[in-house]
């Protein structure tokens, strides 16, 4: 008796598995029990369940992982202004009215070491190194923004309508 | 390469470079403790500020060279450079490559039909390039297997 159960165990199990529904919706149209694989092979339900749950998780994750929208010059400006406003000496001096034309030395009264500190904060924000030869010229906020735009290849372009766009490389959907 | 001395640096520029190199050093010493790193940088800044008003240029230069030597000795056993993740030699270098332009040739005709102007021009340009190639180099050999 025990031998029979052991022998038929694998075959009996699929009959119970029909009651358990798979979580994938694309199984519904196949009209086959859940443990029947695409090529007609019968898999133990544990494997099928594990497989479908992993697939479900992947599908859910794929919905979360989208290409972020491309950077615009506005983003870079706002990030640079935020970094400048967060700097201690600018906050202490209550000089939060920073615009693009603000000069670090002349308008804010910072010295060159403060300038270096701002540059390091910008490096940490944007995630790349600003070489020594380059930051000597970046004394205004506008110069910094222009440099970063140039470095990160950020170009302002009008947002195309999908069906009438002239160049598909500028669309976001095929990345 | 960018740190090769191709130009003459003024005294203040050298001081700025030393100060920025100290950021790298402090980050290496204290990573990932950001608070200790900031503390270290404040201490360095205080040391710089004590000698801010030195008018004697010889003395200032001696101080600068002493600082550079101190940094050199401290950085001596740090063999690896810190690289930002997406910079060259960083851990995420070229992780998200720009797709090749030839990928557009593999689009389905229905997809291509959504951008008629672009693909018409593209076909024209490809044809012009092939003509130019044949004129310049002749018929290419078949690729080696």
C-alpha cells in the first residue's frame, strides 16, 4: 500500500493542483491544468508555483524599473541652487536670494577655499569629478550650470508628440 | 593626466588644489563615517585659516610645501584611487550604454511607419553613404569568418 502511494504520488498530486489557481493571468487562456508546461511536460506543482511566483515578482519589479525622465537644464539649475543654498556660510549670511548671476566672491563674500568646498559638494551631488583646471573658472552659478550642462550633454529640446515626432531617437519610450 | 603641471600655478591655486586633495584624503580615512569626515575637514579648514593673513610670500610658500609634504606622506599607503561610480574605472562605468544607432534598422515596419519623415530621410542618407563608400573604397570584401 505504501509502495503504491509512493509510486502514484507524483501522478496523484496534479489532480489536486487544478484547484489551486495560478497567479499569472496569461495561464487562463491555455485551458490546461496549471502544472502543464508549455511543451506538454508535467511539472510538480511546487516547481510551477515557485516559478510563477518568481515570474510575478519579476513582472512587478519590471513595472517599478523605468527609465527616469531625461535631465533638463531646469533640473540642473535647481540642483545647483539647492547645493549653494545649503552651504553653511551662505545660510549664515542669510543670503538665500541666489540667482544665476550670483558671483561667489563678489556677491557672497566667500573666499577661494569656500569655493572649493562648494565644488566638492557639487561633485558629490552629480557623481563625477570636476578637474582642477576647470573649477578655476566656475565663479558664478551660471558658469557652473553651463559647465555641468556641457559635461552631462544636457540639451533643451521641445517635448515631441509621439505620433508626429520627426526623430524617434528623441523619444523616451524606446530606451 | 589632468594633474600634470602643464601651466604655471599661482600660489592661491596651489592652496586650493591642496585643500581639495585633502577632501579626498579625509574621505578615504573616514569612509563611511561622514560626520568624522566633516570634522576632519573643519579641522583642516581651521589650520588653513590660521595662516590666512600671512603676508610674507616666502613663509607662505614654505607653509604650503610643508602641507603638501604632509599630505604626500599621509596618502602614501593609499594605493587605490577613489573613482566616482560612473566615471572611468568606477564600479558602474558604461553600465547603461547608449544604444547603437543601427538598432533603428531592426524596427518593425509598423513601428517605422509612425515616423515616416525620419525614416525616409534615414533611408536616403544610408543610400548616399553606401554610394559614397563604393565610390571611395570600391566593393568591400566579404567578412572573414
